[in-house]
C-alpha cells in the first residue's frame, strides 16, 4: 500500500498507526487527507459565495494577514534569538502583535 499520509502527516500518522493498528491507522490517516482535500476543493469551488457572504472585507483580510505575518516574525525572533520555547514564543508573538495592532489603530 502506498502511504501518502505518512509523508504528509509525518509523526501524527505514526501515532495513528500505534493507536489504531497498521490497516486502520492507514485508513484514518488517508481519510484525514481526503477530508482536507475535499474541504480545499469545496472552498475553491465556492470562493465567490464565501467572499461575498462571509462578512470579511478587504480591510479585515489585510488586518488578519498583517497580524499573522507579525506573529510569525516575532515567533521566529523569540525562538531563534532569545531561545524561548515554541509555545511561549507563539503566545508572546500573538500577544505582542495584538498589542501593536491596538497601539496603531487606537492610539494612531
């Protein structure tokens, strides 16, 4: 059997195999991949409906994108420069990004 799930899911697929056994772990891992692929395809097919009816405009998407980029940048700095743990770096990065966003939008 071709095991695409172990390539994409890596250690998580190994955990599924340990938990469910070889055959059922293979089925569960590939079912997760199939569900993710189906969700992506459905999202692409219905993108116009999602864009028009989601309630998110260009400003909200730009704000979210800047927040994510700033969080990832701060995460990289905290983990590589200051040698913080990953979870702490992510929490600090997200908190710092929200604080900076608040200062820019509210304080101007």
